[in-house]
């Protein structure tokens, strides 16, 4: 497990997208084009799961719940899969930790990238990423 304490002026919604984007991007380096799935998100109020038939997407309501937790100082738990890799992450207002089950070097790559991106006013996130993890309207 690797962790990071950070200071960021980013809005919490943007912070969430940056974290999820770089988890996906760094895991894809070892797992290639395998589908990136959000398996589980646990907030202070609910547990959200990928149910096997429907992909777990970050709806507007879920985003509001996630942002409210961050603003309240709560920690959000995530579980992702990409190919054979399972990644667990925890995000709070000013800290992040990540565990990769198969390829622990991914942990270091994610942390290194987030150390660079989170302090930026405009961090790098591919424009095509957000529509892949949010429901299409």
C-alpha cells in the first residue's frame, strides 16, 4: 500500500475525477485495453456495487454523495478492476492511499502522478474519460 498526503485547491468533484483517471491510466500500462470497472464505492451513507449486469457509473446523485463526504471529512473507499488487476483506494479531503493486488509497482506510479497533478490548478484528465465513468445523458 502506498499513500499520499496532499494539499489541493481543486474542487472535490475535479479531485475525484483526477484520482480515478490516473488510477485507470496507470493500471492500463500493465493491463492494456482491458475494461476498467468501478466494482465498489463505499461512502459514509451507502455501498454502491457493480452488479454484474449494470456497470457502476458515477451519477449526479452519487457524485453529490461523494463530494459531501469529502467536504465532511469522511473517507471514500473504492474498488476497481482492470484486466487481472484489482485496485483498492481510499480518498479523503487531503489524503489518498492505493493498493494494487497483482502489480504493486502501479501503486508507486499512481502516487507519483497524483503528487504532480493534485496541486495543479488544471490537472491533466483526458476529455473522453469523464463520459466513460458517468451515465450518458
